């Protein structure tokens, strides 16, 4: 009963938020014809309604994350449709639906940990195939595959796969072998190898923004392994790992190409038209927007390159106000923080949640802090808010993992009871 | 269970790290937004008013007034074009920000403004009284410190822009009252103060020297008097009224006036005294960087002179007001305030009465401040009497209607090719406490007269 | 401008509502999980250990989910697993071994009423009782 009530309550409030945002578009927005606003409103509300109706048929246990996902996706739709004047952003609408579908796929794939742990070789193979694709198709200085009608960023798809690879390897911690005086878990070595290769590939592609995300996923996995029962991370191992990381970081900084160093120590305001063009424009627009913004579609930032992806936080700040932009980001934080309220029940699911959390926070940090010049600016997308199909689909997959962690699969226990009784009887006779 | 708790801990760490970063980001944006906005194309500054709400600068729109309406205060108020740095607007540009993060850009309704103490009408009157001659005039209320008049010629109306900047007369883009000039005989006021401090009133009045048109000093230098017939034997009062150079040369050379004491009092008055020794000149340069009087961010030249030996030619001329002595008209005017107040403390001038932010809240109001004790009250009273007597005897008709204490000066510049007329003084009136300093450059080439300029300005101020 | 503020406030309320929904779901989920895992508990005569998780580590170490402070119990002694209501116990390299109903085991399914012996300690695997 309370379930149905809270379901209804959630529906009402999600629609209310979208409604109030659309009202803001109507009253403050920059539109030439009212039909644009009506079309956008119809699409958003319709998507809400359809999702509410079909959601009960999914038959999983928790819906809060679903509601939150829908809330954020349609907010994103409204944001993106207002940049540079209200219009209906069909491409973004399609990617939103793709994200919802991929969320479902992620949920189905990941909820049964016994099953997926037997399939982990396929996950490794998947990462391998993606790496080969990057090697063959993107070229050394690009991260995109241009298919003509759309561009795909294959490195994005490695993120959920790496999270999965980490999660499926966690149970292997008990199968340790003694090799040359070290306790070795083969899976750990494989995960380390995969991460290292992926990071090297990203370096080769000059997709520097993705490296911290992969590193964060690996770090979360590493922490989880230390926490895992009987992982027995000796001080020896920790010191070796730490020193390897330190040496790698030092070598990385020494060998870093000049333009990376320039990015690290740049004063963007001394020459705002060159090095820090995007960041300065982003900061100016945030300042102009103030707390409450100029009104949807009334900003100037949509004339700056990557306004809808890399500096989207500033674009939203300008048009909707810093307050609203911050709250949108808080919603993103909240969706990955949901496992803190409703915790997963197994270590596999926990690791998955931690990996997703690491990937999301790292992406958000790189995007937001980068565009606001707190850290070097790298072209990273803000999950769900930025335009871009690859990012949208992979973010959807990762949220699917969180839903899976909250609603793990169990077979109907009633069948087992008979079996159990049967067995118990059998045992007693022995 | 514990293992899941640990998993949640890892997530919490990631999220808290991110949220902390977000908090820092928000605080940084809130703090730095007024800086970011200065790079925006939509950003406009607020207004600058004179004391009667006359607009002297408006960042939002062009002031709809006749051409050259602002030519009297142009190089003091300045604008945001970056051409004139030592101006009110350039130095206080952040106070004119018509922006706050809470209310956004308010170009039309923004109330950010600087209310100055200037009296535009009096400035204009003084400007016109120069009749096109070069020079400058500054006047302020020596009780409160409000800078009422500060104009200089040549000048510019900033609304014209800076086209043809290479053809502008030198000094157009700087308010001359803020920069050093040769003080001429107005320097003798400082020397009288010094002598009064060292000798005391009775002893100084007891001293008398004779002037025969020139004086051969102890080192063989010849100090000429402007009156080649000589003034005969005079006491200090007569010497000030006659502005007699030989008298002051002999006073400085007097055995009762040790060099250290002179240097000490000059330094206390604010002079940058250099000893003039060539051996360690570089060292001196490094030690004594140019100091400035700060008037609401505008840098005002202090004063400097060279004192080596009381019998030295250059030192004596320095104490008379030629040679290497330089002082800014504002500084000369401020010394008058220390005399006029009778306290021996200067009233520090200010230009900004109050500042309002974009919402109209007053964020700053001026306070009257005083300098350190420069000289004793007794000295102030005596010097005030000398100058008042001078004013009563010589300026009763040229500056009619005011009880003025005054000292004139003539400064030779460009190696004697031109002579500047100077007047420093104050009105000794509780209800009209004005100290002033006027410099009229190349006085023989213009029909303008320094006394008339002062009179015009005082009339305009007292209207 | 006002409508932007309304939207922001509504977004806040919606976030709170969704957190509340998640909390409700957590309670329901806990009940359901207990049901699917047959609602079992472990007990020695003094303590009762609730089984609330898919994987439960038993051992002497402070990080163990069920901590038994007895020198005869290894730091990481045994692991309980549940899938589809099937409880399994696994010896994870203990020194003194795991015994179920007196028999040494490595990996075996547990039934209601089984007695698990770890070192000198006996634990009874039983249906959960309602405690107040």
C-alpha cells in the first residue's frame, strides 16, 4: 500500500518539476513561436507518462532510481532544447530514449551476479574488441568514429565494462595462489593489466579527460578489494603499489607533452581569446547569469564551441541560474548516492555501485571544475546533461547497474522449500 | 553488514570529495564573479557625481551635455578606457561595478555610484578663469578634507575619446595638481616653518639680515634677489612679504640652523630629502623610492629636495624654492591646512564622499583624517600670523572680500625661459575654511592672473 | 525569474520525496530479502547474529561480519553465502576447520537446525525468531 502511494507521489512530483521548468521556459524563455514550447512540453510530459505506465511492468523491486533517472533525463531534454532559443532537440530526445533502454539492458545484465560471474571472460573480450576498434578506426589523435550520420566515442563504452570487470573479479579474492613469495590473485592482475592498457590507449588517443575516470574506477575497485573479506592486503603490497603509482605519476609529468603542461599552469585571464577561451566565456556567463539566470534561451554561451557538452554546466548556469545548475548536479550526485540509502546486499553489487559512483563523480568533477578553471580543462561530458549519444547510453548502462544492485535477482523461494524438506529428510535418514 | 558498510564508505568518500569541490567552486564563483564580469561585453560601469549630483562620468550611456562640459575635471575623473591610469575612475573601477551576483548585471537601474566632493561649477569657473593658459588649481575644505576644486589645463573631455593623442599638449592626460612642480617662493613657507621650529618665535623675529640685491654665500655662490636694488635690513615678517631671497639664504646659513635639524623637519614635512652625495647615489635611489599621497587611490606626488650643506648654493636655492626642489600643488595646499587648523597637523584630502553599490546601499563613507604632527601648534600660530599679515597687506584688493593668509611664488622653469606664478594660502574663516594652491604657467604669456583665478574660484565656492 | 525559483524549490521537494521513496523501498526490500533468504539467523547460546547480507564472513578479525572472539577461531574462518534461499558455508582456509553437525566440510549447503562448529565454538543455524 505504501509502495503504491509513494509511487504515485513520485510520479506527481517528477511531473511537477518538469511542469514548473516548462512554465519557466514559457514565461522567461526566448522563443519565436509558442508552438515550440507546446511541442517541447508535450514531448516531455508524454515521455513521463509513458514511462510511468510501463515502469510497473519491469517488475523490479526499487523505483526511486528510475524516477530520478527520468527526472534528470527530461530536465536535460528541457535544458538542451532551450539553448540558443527554444526548439525541439530531436537528436537529444532520441538519445534520452536510448539511455532509458540501455538502463534497462544494464539492469538485466547485471542483476544476477552468479550468472554474470561466469561470463566475465566475455566482458574482458568486449573491452579487447573496443580497444581494437579504437586502434583501427579512431586514429591516434581522435576519440571519435565518424559514421557519417553520427559519431561514436568507443572509449565511453569501456567505462561500464571496466566497472563490470572489476565487480565480477571481486569474488575471486579468495582464490589466491602463491607465486614467488607473493599472494597472487590472477583476476587482480588481469584487471590491472586491462586498466593499464586502456589508459595507455587513451593516452595514445589524446583523450586525456578519460584517464582520470578509468583511474577512479580502478581505484574504487582497489579500495573494495582491500575491504573485501580476507583480501589480506599486506603492507608490502601496498607499499609496492604506492611506489609504482608515484613513479608512474612522476614519469607522466616529466614526459607530458608541452601542451599538457601549458594547460596545467595556464593563466586564462591574461589572454582570454586564446588559451582559455572556453573557460573565460564560461565563467563570464556564469557571472552574468547570477543565482537565477537570464531565462531559458537568452544566454550568449551557445555561440561558444562545445556549449552543449563540455561547458554545459556554465550554459545551464547562465540561462537557469547557478542555483538551478547546482541543484541539477546535486540530483546527479543523489542518483549515484542512492545505494547509501538503500544498500546493496552483496559485495559484487557493492563494488558495482562504488565503480559507478567513482566514474560519475570523476566525470562530473572533470567537467564542472574543468570548465570553471579550477583544474585543467578536458573535454569530458557531464553524465546525462551533456548532449552526445555515447555518453548518454553508457551513463544509462551504469545507472542500470545501480538499479540492479538494489534489486538483485532471486528465484522464487517457495520451490526450494519442498526440495529442502526433501533433503533434510534424506539427511536425517543417513 | 560490515562489508557493505565499507563499500558505502568508499562511495561516501568519493561523493564528499566531489561535494567539497562543488562547495569551493560555488564560493569561488561568488567571490570572483565581479572580476569575471569585467571581461563581459555587456558590462557597464556606474556613475560618478559631483557634490551637487552633477554627473561627471556615466558608464551606461553618454552624458547628454554640451561639448567640453567635462573638460575641467576630465583628467581627474578619467574613464575606463585605460588611457589615463591615475584617475578616479581607473583607480576605483571596482566600486563602480553595476553588478552583483545576487542581482546580475543592472545597466539601466544599477545604482552603483561614486559621490565625489568636487564642485563642478567652481571647477568650471576656475577653469575659465585661466583663460586658456596652462596651469592648475586645487582647493579643499581644510576642516573636513573635502577636495572641492582640482582642475588643470590643458585638459580633455573624456567623451571625445583619444583620437590624435600624439598631437595633444603634454600634460593633457594628467591632473597637474597631483604632480611635482617647482614651488618657487611658496617653498619659503616650509623654510619659515623650519626656522620657527628650530629657533622659536622670539629668536626668529629677533633675527634680521640685510639684502643688497644679491648675497654671496659661504661657498662663494651668488644668490640673486628679484629686486636688484635690495630690500635693506628686514625681519622675518618683512622678508616673507618681500619674498626676499638673500634673507632666506642667510637664514639657512645661520649658525643657529644646523643642517641635521633642517633635514629632520623637512623630512617630517614630507619631503624626500636626498643628501646629494654622489658616492652612494645609487644606494640612495634604492632606499628612497618615490612615495605618494594617496587620495582615494589616486597617487599624488609628495615633495623632494636636496640638502647637502647650509652654505651650499643648491641647498639654499632649495630652501628658497628653486634648484632641485619639487612639490605637488596638492602637497603645498595640504601644508596650508596644517597652518590654518592651528594644530600643525595636515587635513588629509579626499575625493570620494560616499560609494553606493548596485542596489543603492552605501558601502563607503568618507572620514576626515589628519596627518602626524608636522610642527608645533605655536609654530602654526606664528606662521599663520605672518601669512595673514602678508595677505592683509598685499592681497586685500586683488582677492577682495576674504580674510586670506597667502604666500605667492614665482618659479623659473625651463632653465629660466618661463616663469610660473604660484599662490598658496587659505581663507581664515570658520564658515568658509578653504585652503588652495594655484599654479599659472608662463605667466607673462597670458592675460590671466593667479589672484583673479583664486578670487573667481572662491566666489564660486561661496555662492 | 520567479518561475525559476519555483522550479528550483520543486526540484528540492522532489529530491526529498525520492529519498523518502527510496527509504520506504529499503524497508520493503529488507523484508523481502529476509523472505527470499528464508529469514535465518546464527546463534551461539549467548549472542544472536542476524544474517542480512548475501555474503557473510565469520572470523576473529575485527572486519568480519560475524566476529567470534576466540583464539581457536581463525581470523578469517568461514564464509556464508545465500542464493535463492540456499545457504552455503565455505571454509576459507581456517586452521581448525569447519564442521557441520560434526562432519568436517569445505563447501556445503546448510539446513535449518544445523550445528556449525568453528574451533571450540558451536553456532546453531535456525529460523529467525522475533526479538523484542
